[in-house]
C-alpha cells in the first residue's frame, strides 16, 4: 500500500484548515506559535523554553496534536521488529548506563555472527527489522560487524538492519584505522540499512562531560549522522532527558537537530525518552514525571518542524503514557521489540511480547488508526483490529 506523506508546504497548509481548540485559541502564546508555523516559520528556542515552563498542558498537547494531524491524520505507525544487542562490554562507563559491563564481569557477553543470527531465527517471517546496538568492545574492529551483517543478510534478506549509535561508529572507525565515511560505506555494503540515532543524550557538551565522559562531542554526533545521510543511510535521532540538563539545554538540543536536518535531510524520526532511575549511578538526576514526559513529546512535535516523525518509545515510557503521547503529538509507537535489554536493565517493565495485532489494539484503544510500516517509512499497511472492551486511557481535559 502506498501512503503519501504531506510535503513541507502541504502540512502547513493542512494545519491552517484544522479547527482550533479553545485551549489553543484562548492562549496568546500558543496562538502565536500556530500562526508562525502556518506562515512557514520556526518556533524559537526562547519561545520553546517559555512553552515548556508556562503553557498549560492541555493547550500544548492540543497544538502538537494539530501539527501531527496535519501531517498524518489519525495514523499511528508501528513496525514488527526485534532488538538484539551485540555486546554489553564497553570501554566507557557512562553514569546513566546500567547496561554496560566490564570485559571480566560474569554477565559480560559478545555475540558471534552465528549467535546473532540465531537470535533472529525464531522471528523469521514475522519481523522486518532488527535493531542492534551495543557497547564499545575493546577488541572488536569493523570485521566483527561485517560478519554479523553479512550473515544476517544472507539468511534473512528481508530483514532491515538498523544498527550502531554514533559513538559505536566512531569507535569502529578508530579501532579499524578508517575514516567515518569509509566505515559507513563498508558497513552499508555489508548490509547496514539505517542508524537508530541513539546516544545523542543532550547535545550540550558541558552536560555530556558530566553524564557520559568519553563519548563523542555533540558536533561529532551530528557530523556522523550527516555523513550517513550523504551516503543514503537514513537515521533516527534521540534525546535522553531528565538527568541534569536544563530546559534551555533541551531547546539547544532541538535546535541543533533541526539545523542539521535543514542541511542533510536524513533524520526520519525523533525519539525522546526520559532517564530511568533504577540501577544507575546518577543520584542527582532530575527525574521526569509522566506529565513532563508528555510535555516534552508535545514540544518535540512543535519545535522539530522538519523531522517527519515523533516516536512515543513505549519500551521506555510504558503503554499508558504511550497511549497518551499518540494523542499529544507523537505519530509512532515503535515496534513489537521481542527482546530488549538496555531499558529493562535500567528499570523499564514494559512488556516485550506484543505482536502486531496487540500493538494495533493499543493504538486503536487510544482512538487512533494503526498503520504498519517498514524500517525506513517507505512501505505501509493499514491494519484492521478488533474493537476492544478494555478501559481506554482518559483524554487530557481541554483538548
């Protein structure tokens, strides 16, 4: 099935035709933002900070929902995917990370290409994407990843490989004495299809130096993704919030991503997720409430005018918040997942045993229309699901 996305001018034109909720119409700042977007403008970081601090949540989410609807109507996207982590051994020790293990730890592992492929085998014929990230293994070079991707593609040619954070790419290039471009070209030829965009954290180096010392600088994160885009490798982009960053830091993060997108045009989806408190080493973290999670997702849709999709990452925020988020600006709920370690080691208890039908029911229970997509948002299928009798998530008053 072919679904045409609205172009930049189309979604803004559509936005001008959507009835304006009272929660937006009666708010001077939100009304100004709506007019700015309709006229082709961009919301400044200063106004974004004011929206974050002072806007009523019902009005903020109503505006975000209008923008989402102008792009995709009632459609909410998901895919049938599987998460397989390549290794939890890592040379870094990021303060927020509960996944990383030292090479001598009893729970440390690194998968061979055969072991990686064996994780996919039970899902053969069901999934169309494998999401594969891991630690910075001190001994691995590009050959390890080539072996994994080539064997995966030989056995499961229909499965799209979405793999590697920017810092993994940098580490592989360094270990293999290659440039970033050479590294990505070799891995693309081996079967790499897209990058998941993880590891952005907050694109403010003073924050990165405190929570993930040794990771790539914010400029390097953007540069690596720009090179991927130039090579025809689409990527997502992310934000970890609720550690020690300020509201202004979040706005800087948004601005750097959309400025990069103006140039390279390869970000297909933005994935914001809150820091999870359990089992980590960041006691000073300013943890996000459920209301703040929804606020950040709504602001993501308002601020990131040139990134098509906003994801409610249910592995991190859970099904209930995800069902609210897809009525608050998000248009994607991720996938079936099948197996996940990084978020669950950190404290997530979201179920990973959903199939496509269950995800479709979750979307429908929130009053939206489920659409199954492929890994790169190029193929779509409307999904009909059975009406459900379970309790629906209550709407946010005022929307």
